[in-house]
């Protein structure tokens, strides 16, 4: 099993300290996809422009509206005992 997740810069995301979460529109991000070459986990590494640290974010769930239309995805990443969320809107 090899990690094949792409690295995205933290500059692509807005960060909220209050909720400790990141947000972005899918159209503003480079392509990303599977985390491992032999599994269906979807995610990416986010590289901090400030520290250079890479954090692996994997998909937690999809966000759908009452008509079952896909509105976005929620990803989760962990670093130094903290859990971060990343919400990507399907614009």
C-alpha cells in the first residue's frame, strides 16, 4: 500500500480559528483524489504555507440537501493531537 495523495497548499483554503476548520470551493482547488493506491479513501495532504507541515485530510462524509443534491464534502485531519475539519463546497 503506497500513499498517492496529492499535496495542496493551505493558501487554497480559508481558515476559521473559532471552529478550527478550513473551507474552499471545489472549483478553486487543483485536482486531488485517492489517498492510497489500493483503497478507496478520498483525500489530500494540506501543506501549511506558514510551517511547511503536511496534514493528511480524508473524507468523513458528503453534504446533501433535501433533494439529495451534492452540496459538498467534509474532510478531517489530525495534527499534534488536534482535529481539523475541512469543508469543500460543490459550487
